[in-house]
C-alpha cells in the first residue's frame, strides 16, 4: 500500500462522506460551484456511480452513512463491513500498487480480510484480465533492439491531496508494479534518465501564457484550473518532467538509440491546448514529443489517440499542420461525451486540411471488434498512405474493460493487436505516451500487453470473427464519406460491405421489434443510402480507368 493511499486511513473521512453524498445527491442535477471536485467531475462526465437506475435506488436505500475505505483500484467509497469493492470487486487489502494486474484481488490478504466472513460477489470482468495475457507468439526482432522506458518517482507528487481524484499517483504505481512483476522491465528494456522539458521545448507547443500559468502553481497550495483539473505544489515539476521524458524518448527513438519507447508519465496531456489547461492535462506531452521527433529529423509524425476521450488539445495544436497526422478513436455521443470535440467532419484546416481523422463512437460499450475493425479498415490504410517517420500513441487506457469513466470494453489483447499493427509503420519507431485510464487493474494489464509487443512479442493473427457492431460500422461509414477525398487508400469495397451490413441489421431489427429500429445506424444512412452507394460505385468505376495509388496490403480485398 502506498504512503499516500487513501485506503491506508489518511483520507479525511468527512470529505470522503461528502464526496459520496454529493455523488448520490447530485445525480441528474446541474453541477454547483461548491460541490466536491470529485462529484463535479463525475457529474461532468455523466457518471452516477451505479450501473443503472434500478441499482441506484437499491444502493440509496441501504447506503451506510459512514464510508470507511476507498477502493484502491477504482476509488469508489465502500462501507466498513465490505471486504470487496461493491463496484469493481477488488479486495480492500489488494496489493495492486506493488504488483499491478499480477496481484491476486479475489483472496483476502490482511487481518481484516481473513478475520471476517468473505462476501463473495460475482467476478467482475476486469479481474479476469490477467488470465488472458498469455501470448503464444514468437519474438519478431533481435535482442539488440531495445525498448526505452521513461519514468520518474517525482511524477507521483502531483496529487489532489486528501481527495480521491481518478487521475492519481497510484495509476503510475500500478503500471510500474505490473511491469516489474511480469518481468517486462528487464531484458530488452532500458530506462532513460528523466529531465524537465525546457521553456523552448514547451514553447514549440504552448504559449508563454500557458507555460507561465502552470509554472505559477509551483510551491502553491492545491488549486484548480477547471473543476476537474487540479495543481498542487509539485504539479508544475511533474508536468515538466512528463514533457521532458517524452522529448528525450522521441529523440532517442529517432536517432536510433532506442527501437521504441514507453513514457509512463503523468499528468496526462492530450486535452491541453496551446493556451488551455483542462481535463486533468497540464502540458500536451504527445505534441511536445512530436515536435522533438521533428527536431531529431522526422518529417512526418503520426499521432494515434486511443484514449476513450477525444484529444481536443492535440487536434487544436496541429489543426493547420500537414506534417502531423492526428487520428483519434473516441466515445463521442454527438458531443455529449467529454470533451465534446472530435466530430468526424473535423478534418483540420488550411494546409492541415485532411490531416485530422476523427472516429467518433455514438455510444459506450465499444470493444475490440470495433477498435480492431477501425484499425484494419481506416487507421492503417490512412497511416500507410501518410508514411510517417515516427508514430506516437496517445495511449489512454480508459477505453479498457472495467474503466469507471470510459464505459467501453477494450481488452489487453485488443491493445496488443493495435500496438502490433502500428509497429509495422515508420520502421517500428513507436513512442507510447500514457494518457488517461482509471481502473488500476485494467490499465496495468493493458500497459503490460502493449509493452510486451514493444519488446518483440507477436500477439498472433487477428481474430477470425472480427466484425464491427452497427455502431462501429456506422461510424466508419460516416468517416469514409468525409475522409475518402483525402485518402485514396480507403477501400470502396470495405465500405460497401459496411453499408450492406447496416442494411441487413436494419432489416433484422425491424422484423424483431419496432423498438429496435435504431439498430440500422444513423439517420443520414437511411436517407442518403442510395446516393452513398452510387457515389462509391461511381468512384470504383473511375478507379479502374486511372492509375491512382492503391494499397493492396488490406486483407479484405
Ligand atoms: Zn473498486
Ligand atoms: Zn481519457
Ligand atoms: Zn485493395
């Protein structure tokens, strides 16, 4: 248990109670100014702390007024007499901070756990993550190719002291603990010394005002840039270290000192704009890394952002820049999901038009099938046509199964497959930069799965039954309609197939019940279907008579 862990009893019980009260009473109401920041944060993200409304009512009736422990894994408050977290089923004395996903959560460890009868709950899917982590693949590259890892304990000092903010130091403890316990910090891996980013390096991305505002928090008491974005006396240092680590990793990879790299950093970065601190993010680490890669010789940099939230900061910073291609997959819900940006029609502007690719999901619950389909049919064809010199992954793990904020369903295998696909680009020069992710077991297992691929493990072939859901197919079809004018590598045949899938689902839905008609996808598809199919057919005819560049590594044709 870490020294700063609330579960060890350092949490202010009064504020803990208030947090719970706020979470449960503020449900559905507008956020007021003086509510607990966690409650404000949960309300902002549309999270009410319960699975659904029915469960909500029963929880309310039986809720114990005295909260005694906060779950280390998911930061949900729990009553004293419970041994397992009501939300994620993690044991209250879990050793997840020392061993990450390698720790056993379902058996009691301490005095409390063994002295009392253990109330078994049904097993949460996130607990089964570690079982799925055995890859059968072989090593694909020689041992001389090294993975550089960037980490520094001082980034643990950035903390909303005494509260239980989801963006907490324990995230890095669990990730590093899991990498250590699974043997991924030895062998083909080496660490680079951490240093703070310089003013000049930060100014390639942020305004002097922005850098000054972050710097002004140095040595100051806890304060808030936005209701959900805090800074304590050490936050400015942590932010400079995170950006500095990403800078050095990017140039180490570009100059061949490292084959690829993993930046285990916080505070995260992708919501930070040129002059805006927000969404837990102070400096935009991935953007600083992109500029560092370019300073070290990369002409074109690809940033793939699989954090469940849209990286509004990264999009804004490279809005007009054709040398950085930004591709983001995110939960969007027509702008209702934080931060609301990331519409498919946002494609960059000026010289940067076409160098921003947004794949917005219209709901939660999106899993491996949709993510890997999107990689296969959208992300990889576009990325191959762009031909990056360096690939940066904005790797939030909050789309992971079990995440309390993301509500999506990506597994560690899914992250491994996505990493492996991207490793075929830019000569394998990949930098993974940690963004969000708030279920410690999920982020630790996911980070280990990514790390394993970076170190040369082939995760094996993509699943045979890989297929998008109607939501995924609709998102990709919409994206295709917008992006095909910029990227000729997008295959007409693929999207004709998605159109046919939507049609068949739509018909099946209408047969079953009138309530399920929405399964057919977005309204524009119903009205514009014939026009879209005609356009695709026409373009296919024209392609036959032209010598336009065509990438035939797509497995679908
Ligand atoms: Zn929990
Ligand atoms: Zn996120
Ligand atoms: Zn083809």
